[in-house]
């Protein structure tokens, strides 16, 4: 067994880690998944969490034990959300689980007759307006604008850093600043006041 394999958790270790999750851990995961699902009208935050856990349990994603489990799940969620954006831009609807490799003739009628989850004109306008609102919220903050635009375009952190001329540490702190500001904007919108 190589050192890399020794660092990867077994199926039983993943189950134990899931059982050890505290309420605070679950809230952190939920909050992150909600943030990542924002703007993914065809995927709910619970879908992101479930898919991250499912892939880990099936062995499609391997948890390095040197990484805290909550961090690993959060990064899995981030990766799945990014993958969803990329696939959405590239083509057909993807279905999770065993149906993802099925032929159309093998799919149940409920799947074949399901409404198209592609965003309609109203959703596209809403998403465009939301992005405009986010860009206005960060007017004057060049690093934040670069990170927001990069995230909206599905760019990797490295690509955003290169384009914006910032370090990965600056990128991460900028993302935290963006997250705090968006939470404040969302709270103010809910109260009917936007600052």
C-alpha cells in the first residue's frame, strides 16, 4: 500500500466521519451548500450535499484523512457546483445516480416527461439582475469584482488570480469578504432595504 493510499479513508471511516458530524458541522455544510447553489436554479443545495456524500461513499471521491472531513465535503460541494455550471453551459441535462448512464429509452416516463430545468427567460433575467446587483455591491473593489466575475464565468481560482494579479491567499480572503457582503445584501433585501 502506498503512502497516498494509506492517507485515503476507507468506506467505514467515511461512515464514522458522517456519524461524528455535529450540528455545527451540519450547519456549516448547509450554509456552504446554500451559497454554492445560489444561481443554480436546476440544483438545490440538498442535491449538492447528497451528491458529495454519495460520491464519497461510492468511492468516486476519496477523502484524504489529512484533510478535515467538513473541509473535504465543502470542497466536494464546490467542485460539484462548478461541474454543474460547466455542464449546464456545455449541453444536455445530466441526471445523477444510476440514470446518468441510461439511454433515453431506458428512462422512466417521469424523467422523460419532467419539465425542462433550463432557466426560462424570467430566470435568465433574474440571474442577470442578481449578477448586476452583486457587481454594484462591489463597485470600487477591483479584487472582489475580478473574483465575482471569475466565479460567474466558472474560472478556476488560479485563473482568477492570474487575471486579477492577486495571490491565492488574497483570493481566499476576497471570497470571504464577498460572502460576508452577500449575506448582508441578502439580509437587507429581505428587510426591504439595500445598503
